[in-house]
């Protein structure tokens, strides 16, 4: 499935690499300078871009595009054969925002990805191709797929562009359809399927609901999610609006309406609950991005939240445009909804040093989710890495009932340099000593650069009524990148309940994802050290309270690019699909 | 009004100073070790504590207690003579939380304060004195003030203490009354006035509403504000609850329900609007504290918010327990509601280096407020320093239509080292150049330590649809204190409207308060440099767009303690009030 290293695209890769070092983060000039990217030619097609996935910063377990600038996952779905399709907002010719296409990759397990040719590009010079969604039109409700049960309909925003490069609108919703299961698309002739004069009306997310299709879409600057319905994916009727609830930020984007499994605090399965997700950027409380969600009820046309609480996901700064795969969730082969998000922040994404390696931005881990309830605050989303078990390459440490104060794990022998770790605490006393803390440091041995995280059982905050018990993450010790908006320190309250608490995470070269208290809280944070991190230090404050127990497990993870890298260190993609088109 | 330097309390001051250096931030042992603080003696009374207000970190325009640990303002009111009374949660014998009393200071202008004797202390060993409020019972509705129109009723939480020092509750609401206008109080004989078995039911805030009294109070862990009514301040009836709206955090505290003036976007006065304020700690999005508010309607018993949006004040980390002065606001002599908040954060307040100077924590500036509306997001609170004009000591710089790229202001000659500055921008183009930015650095010349802030007109974020235009504050350049929870970098989206935008602020030795876009956004941030800051650098990116205009004004501020400091550098208080008791 790999291109030979002598294929023309390898030359293209070299040429682009040179262009990159000249252009820095300003990518748009490359668009007009390159014949192959002219909008007249629609987009560079036919072959996937090749990529060097061997760089110091390049994640080995997380997906990143082979080259250049990637942002929001969009249109992601699981097809009838169980293949996961990841599309993403993509500038194939630059290291900064602009020139948006839909990049494409496919996977059987959500970790090992095959880069595919670009699936969609802007249909004309005067519009930009923004985010959207894709569904399998199994019953050919659209009439676009006679005799097929695997037709794919993508609906997305086309944003009117000004002559000077601005995005003055209007933003309308267009349809494209694929006869080959999502690899190549044709533009529908009678676009737009939803017309508009608005400059802020975008990111349609379509799903099947009983006998009809439902679309949620953002009226971004009105802090409103519009709900539309359709029988055929072509004719859409506005059904209702949901607005001005929870965090507003500066605009709302990328809504998702998801039927979520609900497990109560005892782990008992209860009725599913609808949950509306809204992505905010800019204007999140930490600066830039935040993802917000509302549990509620949905009757096919109207969404009603259970309460007016503001609930958000992720307490660090690199988690945005969270999207759920279509064709997944209750009633499908895959019971738990699965999401993927863009692991960066617009405040600095166009400045990060991965440009040295010819790429910018990775996705989050694929995550599976359910809803639960916590005392007082009620509904909470739980997030966990999608089945990581098969990714484990080797066990580095297993400590049951840890008594040592420090466990040092040197993992330079793990080829990917990516590790998973988990810590489980039991028997935490209700009123823990103020000095009690758990600290984890990931360290580069040659420079002592580090990323730290930890759990403080009341040592800092006053422990009135249970105290703060904050969990923190501090990326300030990584010295490969610095910027005013690159916030270094994050924290979140994470009270332990019934004396138990846990934390786990994946460290993957330039991205750290942390799942706190079983995934009730998460932190997703990029970091950029000058030298690679290869030591993990797990430390406990001395004098553990009697009866308290700490278990630690650290494992290495398989790099997902190793097996598909050719002898020149380049990852190509799957070209055979072109024959299907 | 000052004590002589030979007064016994001067000796006490010395003794306590010694104790402090031994105890570090752990204050509670001092309580039992000191005879004068025994709960049997109730509290050290009769004389205000003396304080050395000359330290490097000691704010000169902001209020701080003379010695030791201060937290929430509580019970604050303006009396019939126009005197402002500031009470505060106070540990008179230690530099950390605990041993709570109500410290007291009075002022005629909200800047020049006279330290008063402690007003209230815990009535017994088994309860702690928490926050609450005070009202003037002008019409003697309580029957406690025959023949008086200046009787003061304080209602506050008494929190049951466990033998081991915990606060296991219950939390009940008690009343004390003052015949001398708020200087000394007697406990009401038939407390509690609201009984409870709850461990989290506190911070009653009482106000007059037409023919009755209204109390808002927090059921902290239920994310609920209870509303109670009374005719006489003694018998209270539960009227309604407001809950689970906006940010939840880990608990809700210190509610305030305020009748707010409303000025529309054109500056036209409209009908007043009720606004409910709730303080969250821990669990604010930035870690620790945040203040949230809900505009809405109030009919004397029920509060109804206008929408379900989460709105919060202050985008840095040192603004909590915001309280409004009673007897102020629409219908009183002072039309604009006036607040004061505690300018610190529980995540690190007990560790900050002001302990070297014998004190910890200051209040925010007194602020006046009104409500307005902004496009899309609707209601917004506006915050501005209460009349600072009379505090100006000297003009340092006035630049109309600034053309220089850098203006450096050396202000070591300003005795207080406290300055006020304001920058007004007009003629900002709709689509500003990406390179456009405004930066302000406050620098210590000997160490180059600094605190920075600035406005980025789209240089970092992609400027889609108006972009982020984030304002930032970075205290990471101050090297006198560091801690994992001492977040260094903050930002907030602040879109400019109609081409105008402004920023102003007060820098006061260890606290910086910034009012962004006329007070639509604020940042309140402590900072601790090793050496004092005495230079301000205002810089503009080169090549201002045509038609854009920048005005700058920088002035020195009077220190409020200078005039009341004796020859030994100690500020005493007003002892004469004892005679009134």
C-alpha cells in the first residue's frame, strides 16, 4: 500500500519542506504560488501527501497529518465495514491557517491510520471550505445512491471570501456525495442546501434520528445552535433554536448532539441521555478554546437541557473542535460514543515549533464517553482513551501497594517514546494530612526540562469542608517554546470520593493527555522540550496515612507509524482508492 | 487619633512579628498559645492592631489589615453619616487561615482607612465566626434599638467546629447588634436566627427591599442560593431557591443580590436591573476563585435570571468574595453600587511572601458598577475604580495622539510607588494589520523583573470574523514568589467596537488591577518582585494604521497611609470609639 520512494510525491515533499522554512507560519502565499494548489485545479488530488513521522515532536500514538497545517476534525464517521474515517480541516500547502481542504485518513482501530488523498477542496476561489459532517445514507434517502447502501453524504459550510482574503461571508451549507464510501466526493449540483446571508452560520453536524435526519449548526455570534430536520438530506427545515446557555465566550462553533449512555455512580447502566456539545473559541476561560456540553432531552426537533449549569471538558488549553464519529453510539455496533478533538489552541497554534518538522497540530486520542452523575453538581461527562490495550508494547513498571517514595522509570528504550501510566489510590482518609501529595514529573535527562503534574490533598488550599484537592499540570519546565498565550499552569478541583481516586495518561513526544479520577476530568496539553523526555518520576509525600494504598503501572506504547514507514523514514498513504472513484 | 508609640500594643506588635517568623504560614497554634486570643476572652479588643505599612509589598492605595491574615470583606455598609465600614474575615494572631474574627476599618472616601478595634469574635470555642452582612435598622424593625435610628444588625454564620479543628458544622445564622453605629456588637440572646443541621449553609447577605428584609445565603455544596424574608431581621422565612445555573465549581459562597443601574450601549440610563452575584471557590476555571453574576428580575421573594448564560468577573486569579456595601445604590445618596473584593486566591494565599512584612492579603480597589449590554452576549457588568481623582498626586505623562513607539515613565519619585495609567485608542480599523499590538511592561530596573500586559489586534489568533483580539497579563517576570498554582499568564477576548478601545489600571507595589475596554473586562492580579518596580514602558507596534489615535496618561497616586504613620513608621487606629460602647 506504500508508494515507492521514487514516486513524484516524494520530490514534492522535499520542495514543500524548503518552502516551509522560508515561509515560517505565514502559509497563504504558497497557495497562489503553487500550480498544484490552484483553486481552479480544485485541490492536489489522487495521492495522499507523504510525511516524515520521525521528528522529536511528532506524536506516535496520536494522529497528525503527514505535512503542514491541520485543525478541526470534521465529517468523521465509521462506515458499514467498521472503518473509521477521519477528515480534518487542512491546509495542504502551508504551516498556517488558510486554504482549507478536507484531509482524510482511515483506520481499523482508531490508532493505526492510513493517510488518504485529500477528500474535498474549495469549489471556487470565492469560497472557503469549512467544517461539516458526513453520514452514510444507507437507505438512499437522498436519491443520490441508486442501488447502493454505502453512499456517503457530506454537508459542510462554504464561507464567502472577500477579495482581500477576509471571510466576509455569506456562510451557506453545501452538500457533496461519495459513491466510493467516502474517499472521493462530487459537489451536489443544487447547492446550497441551506442558504443564508449570515457571516456566522456554520459547522453543520448531521445525524440520523428515527425516521428523519437532524442537523445541529452554529449561529456563532448569536451563541445559538440551530436545529434543522430533513427527510432526504437535501431539503432542510428549521425546527428550533437553543441559545445563550452556559459559557458564551466570543463565539460558538462545531455543535454535536449525541445520544450518550448513562452509568450511575454505582456503575449501573441507566437510560441514555442526549447531550449537546458546543465548542467555544475564542473566549474560553483559559484563553482561546473550550468545549462545553449540556445534558438534556431531545424529541427529534427540540433540545431541552436538564438545568442551566455550565459544564465544560478539559482543564488545560489544547482541546478543541471535539467531534463525535457518526454511525457510533447506542444502537450501533459500538455502544460508546467515540470522539476526537484537535489538540491545539488558536492562540498559538500557528507559532509552535513543530514547523521545524514540516507539520503543525495533532488530534487528541480517540476517546470513548458516557455520562454519569456526581454529588451536588449532577451530570458529568466521562472521557477515556479508546481501547489502548492493543497499543501496549511493554510493561515498564507494575507496583502494587507502593511503599517507595519515588519510582523512576527510564523509558528511552521504548522506541516510540510514548508511554501510558496509571495510578490508583484507595483508602484515602476523609481528612487527609495537609502534607499529602502525589507528584509526577516527566523529565528530559540532558536538560532537566520537564512537564509536571500532581494531586494535592489539601496542602495548599485550606481544607475547609473537604478542601480544594486540586490536580495540577505545569508545562512551564519545557523550554522548546514560549509565548505569552502559551499558558503554563493549569489546575482543576478533583475531590476524592469514598477514599478512592485515580489518574492516568498518555505522554507522546509533544502531547500529554491526562484522565483524572477515572476520566471525570481531563487535561490535554501540548508541550515542547528542547530535548526529548525519557524519564518519568512518580513520587509520594512521605508517611502515607495508614490504610492508604497506591498502585502504579507504566507501559510503553507501540508507535503507529513504524510499520508503515519506508526505508527513507517517510510514511505514504493508500493510493489504491483512486481506482474506486 | 493615633496611639503613642509607647502604647502596649506597640510591644505586642513586636512580639507577634517574632512569632510570625517562626510560624511561617501555619498560624493556628498561635491562637491557643496566646492568652489574649483565647476564645474565653472572645477576642483582643479595645484597641486596633498597629501595622507597619511601609513594606515593599504593602499596597498604598488598597486596604490591607494592619497585621496578619485577612480574607473576605463581610458586613460592609455605608452608615447614615456617609462613613464606609469595612469588616473582614481576620485572624488577628496568625499569617494563615483560622481563628476568624471580624476586623474593622472605616473611611470617608473608601481609600483613606482608619483601623478600628476588632468588631466581632467567635462567641465560643466550639464555633467559628464566618462571613455575613450588616444593615442599619433605621426604623428599629428589630426592636433592638429603641430611640435610635443608627442601630446596626449584623447577621453571620457560626460554623460548628470539631474537637480536632475541622469545620464539621452545623452552620447556623446568628445575629449581633451594635448601638454605637457598628463599632462594638452584642450577641443576640436567642441565636440562631436561622437554625440548620447543614455543614454548608452560610454567608447571609441581608438588604432592605420595600417593606421587608431579604437575605440571600449559600447552600454551598448544592450550588443553591436560598432567599429568605423577614419583617424584623430576627424571624426569617424561606421564600425560594435559585440553583444550578452557570458555573458550579466545587462550591458556591457569599451571594449578593444587588439592584444595578443599567446604561445601554449609547450610555443612556434605562431601568435598573437586579443582579445576583455568587462567589465560587474552589473550582473556578482558572483554579480556585471566580465571581459569577446573573442579571434578572426580583419581586421580593423570587429571583429569575434573564437567561442561562454563565457570566463571570475578572479574568485573572486574585478576585474573590466580592461584596457590595449596604445602604448604597439606586435610591440612596450613592447611585452606583460599590463593591470591594478580597484580592487573593486560596490556592496560594497562605504562602505569599508578604508574610515577611507581617501581613497577608489586601482588598481590591473599591469599585463602582453598572450593567450594560454588548452585542450578542447581552448583559455585562461594568467595573470601575471608585472615584480615584482625589488620589492623584502628580501627572507623570500626558500624551495626546501618541506617535512615539515607546514611552518610558520612571516613577521612583512617586512616594507611594503606586500609579494610575490609562490608554485610549480611537480609529482602529475594522480589519487591523496582524502586526498591530500594544504592550505595557512594569519593570524593576535593577533586576529587570517585570509584569506585562498587552492587547493583540489579531497578531496571534487567526482573525476570522473579527478574531480573538485577546488582552493578556503576564506576571511570570516577577521573581519574588513562585508556586505551581500561582498561574502566571491570563488572557481575555476583548473585541474593539466602532474602532475604539481603552485600558486603564492601578499598579500598587504587589497588586495590579486592570480595567479593559472601559471596565467591561477586568484583571486583578497580585505579583511579587524581588526588587520594587519603578519604570513603566508603554509601547506600540510600528506603523500605526492611518487615522488611528492613541492617548496615554500616567499619574502618581497618594499613599493613603503616609499621613497616619507615626515617626516609627507604624499606623495605629482610632481608639476613641471604645468610649462609645
